[in-house]
């Protein structure tokens, strides 16, 4: 397994050489973390996608100047915070009184502050997704269920899961993937309905 | 995701978001020639896997459902990019040991400080050589007789020379007064100097004799 920072740095260097696909991989990896971070600063959840998008576009444009002194995620988190603050200024609103440190922001639990501003429809969807995911997990074969729970709930690495389940790492990887696919299939009708309704409204 | 290849790609993405993909496989993910639709599929796959993870941890929020990777991909498609003109070659992804790459990195990072030190050392050597030449009688003679060292005499330089001669005379007089002062107040000199070294005042008084 590659070390996270060295893989990120290698991807950054690929982008600096003009390889846009390497940047896509960095977006895949960090967009959720950046979204959560940005969501803590913005009062309107519907602004989050725009600010996340701006963050990554700014990062892409600034990448030629990134020398790798810090980790890529630390660097992009700073860009995200600045973009969120600028967005608030441009919307003539104030940022939350309690400032959140870059390193701490990721460790916060479900955002209570955010929930105050979430729309009822999205709250209902989140609750429904939660129920469906739990149902999907309960229908998984035991080996897949164990693998995905050890990964997502306990945060174990693939090596640790392989050791706990007494199987090769490749098997762990395959089980986690199959579990995710099964849950995703279970959620598909729900997400399709939601997209359809949103499209209609 | 129907075909085997698509499944393999999705499995790699699943492992990639868990930081469990080997360097070579990351390289292969970048290297695949996929269509726009396939790329968009990969983005949504990764976003859904993230969302499933959040749901399992009970951390599902609005932010968990944000997926802007396809929009970013679209926005950057026509973006021109100033490729970094670096002496470093593109490294393969990963941390496999490569002596040449290591040396390249080391000398790449050391090049600037080394160049600075080399310039400083050259200036220092030049100054030392010049001073030594100036101080030695041959050097002075050589300097004095070398065509480059011959002054272009103008009225301004004559005034300057006259002033510098007066300055040297004044300086000599001041030094003589200072030496006399030190010689007369030498009672603590032996205590103030390091063992085995001739006190300055003794040297001065010796020269005076």
C-alpha cells in the first residue's frame, strides 16, 4: 500500500506536469472532507457545492505554486476555508462566531449547527438513506457485513481487517467493494426517486 | 457497472478512497483511457461510497451528499494550465526505492543553498587574495606597476589623494596616542589577557622601544 502523503504528492506532481486525470483522483478523495469543512462555515447548505467547486478550481490554478512543504489536504483545507469566508463576505454575512481549526474541523461529529439550517426535505432524505443503509447492511452476507463494518465503523485498515478476518488483503478489498455495491444497489431506487422529484420541482 | 473492467475500476476506486491502493494501481487508474461518461460514473461511484460510509457511521449530513467532481472535471476541461518547468522528472506514484530519484531530489533541493554558498565563498576568496596582494610589498609593487592599477590623474583624484594622505597621517597620530595611553595604563593588562598570549600593551610598548 502506498503512503497517503507520498501518493498525494506524486499525484500533485503529475498535475503539475499537465495531467488533469491525476487531479480528478485528488477531487474524488477529498471532496467529501472539503464539503464537510465548508458546510460548517456556510449558513446556507445550498451554497456548499458552489464553494467546494470554487475551492478545487482555485486549488488547480494554484497548483503550479504548491511545493509540497505541507500535505496536500492541509493546503486545500486552507483554500477551502478562505473560499468559504470570501463567499460569506460576498454574501454580506458573518462567518460563525466559533472559529474551527483546520485540523479539528474534520474530527467534528454530525453537524448540529448545520442541521438547524437543513431543509426538511433533505433531512427526510438523510433519515431515509440512514434507514435504507441499515437495512441493506442487515441483508449482507456475514463476511461482507463484517468487512464493511470493520472498515467504516471501526476505521480499521485493510491489513488490520485481513488480520482480524484471517484472510488475504485482496479478499478484504473485494468484500468491502461488494458490500458497498450491494448497499448502493439498495439505495438506488430511493436516490432515483429523490432526483426525479427534485427535477420535477 | 456491467462489464468486468468497469467492476475492476470501481473496486480500485473503492480501495483508493480507503487509501488502500498500491502505487502501481493508482498509476493504472490515471493511465486508463476512459470516456467522459465513464469518468462521470467513477465520480458518482466514489461519492456514493463516501455517503454510504457516512450513513454507517451515523454522520450523514447535507455535505455527505455533495458531489461536484463531475462539475469540477467539466470546468477544468478547457482550463489551460502552466506546466511547472521543473528539473524534477515525473515520479512514478508510490514510495518504491529509487536511488537515482533520491539523488535527483537531494541535489534538486540542495541546489539553491549550494549555489548561494558557492557565490559567497568566491567573494570571500577574492577578497582574501586581494588583501594579501595589497599587504605584500611585491603585491603592492605589482599592483602599482600594472597598467590596470595606474591611476588616471585628474584634478579630482589629486584632491582625493591629498585628503587620503592627510587621513593616514591623522590615523597614525591617533594610533600613537592610543598606544601611549595603553602603555601607561597597563597595570591590568596581564590579568585581562589569555594565558600564553602576549598582552597587547606589551606588544605595543615593545614596538615603541
